[in-house]
C-alpha cells in the first residue's frame, strides 16, 4: 500500500498485515501517473495493484475498488493455476556437479575447522580461511566458512569449471570469467530476525556479480531450508545433494528456515 498522507495520519494502519509506504513527496505515486493532490477530489483513493514481480496489474479509482481488486486477484490466480502456465523463475539446476564424497569432504572441513571468526564486513579482505555469521535481515541461523586457500578450494573450483560453467554458457549465453571465494554455509536452528528476500548484487561492492550458485551438500539430512523466489510464485526448490542451482544475482530470493537437522551448502558468485 502506498499513501501520500502525513505520517501522523497513518497510525490507524499500523495493524495491517502488510507494509505501508509513506510517500510524502509523492514520487512513487507519480511514477504510476497518479497525482493525489491534483483535481477537484483531493482525498480520492487510488489503488495500485501489483504482481509479485512489481508489474502493474491494475490502477483503480472511484467507487467499489475493493470488489474490483478481489476480482482482479481471483482472475490472476485462476490464470496461474492452469497446467503448464504457472510463472517460474529463470533458474538452472545441474545434477551431479559434485560427487557425494566431494560434498561430505566439504562438510568435514566446516565441522573440523578452527578458522578464526571475523565480522561479516571483513571477509572481503581475508586472505586465509575464516568463518563469519551472515546477518541477512537479522537472521541468526547461518554461519559461513570462507574457502580462501588450500586444496579443497582448488579442487571444488576445478569441478565447477568443468561441470557447471559450460552449462551456464549453454543456458544463459554467458561466459563466466571470474568467481568469488567459495563458501560453505551452514543453516541451523530458528531463523530469527525478519523473513525477507534479498538480491546478491544490490550493494555497490557486489554490483559486478552476475550469477549465484547454491549447491546442497546434504539434502537428505535436513527438513525445510528450501529456496524461494517470491517474484515468480510460491514454488520451493530443494535440489539433490551435489546438484548446483544457478540464478541471476538480480533475482529476489530467500533461503527458508531449516526445521530439522543442519543444511550445508556450497555457495559461489560468478561474473
């Protein structure tokens, strides 16, 4: 919901189960061609209905907006429910990029590591293996081991170059020339914080990233922990052990909470 009303007039909306965007400067409404303070009816209500990907589904004004909004939502939902017509994210899943033995070895590295813990912002300057907690919107269930040195990094990178990068070229017509330090992530326990997706290239220091890779190391040993892409629907993705999932860093995505066990995953960013 977007409004141009002053902040003090929004107190009665605080109980709503969705966020309210305060648009005092009316820039957001103006982007939709709406001028709330223009015309004879200054207090007219306008409803902007968006699809999950941000596309405008409808802009409604006048009387009986609520029934019209519900009717539009019903039609959109019915159209998406037909066979073969549901929206889906442009993701690539490549099986058997790493063997079960490779995956188990990476888990062992994480579990036996005595690498020092550093603050999340310090991992870019690390030249040795380090561990860090990743506070995505306040979550407390993820800790990463950065593979910056040693044979495991080299052997894993060699397998990715041989078995995954040609598939990225075939599917997306993109030649990967670099990838950042590999990391083994562990998800365990309650998520905490605020559930919210993120994009992997939204910060200036990450703007060079093109594709992200998520490769489960022990899929059969945890419950929950799926990936979701809310801009494209409600599907949940949980590839098999050793299978790499690749998607654009610009896509909104989120790793859901692990409800049982521990999820180990190898992560990488390609450019």
